[in-house]
């Protein structure tokens, strides 16, 4: 988010932004379109192969 390197801060922030926009659909509410760099970073994270693999992990079955 803050520089050219992928850091633990990026890993911690990404799920919050991804779920705010994707899961909760609150992009319009928070003005997500006004933050071009946040969208750029979100898209870059989603393009990472490790993130793609992690998103495909199925939910734990209900016992």
C-alpha cells in the first residue's frame, strides 16, 4: 500500500478492503472509486498467484 515492496502491512490490509468492496458491497458508500491507488493495489493483490490459490480454499464443512 505504501511502497514498492509487498509487506506484512499489505497482507493485513488487503482482506479488509477486499471484503468491504467485494463481500459487503460498500464501495459506493465509502467512495471507493475516488481512491484509484487503492483499487490499483487491490487489483495487483488479486493478480498474485498465491492470493488466487488462497481464495480457492473451500470453507470448512459444517459438522
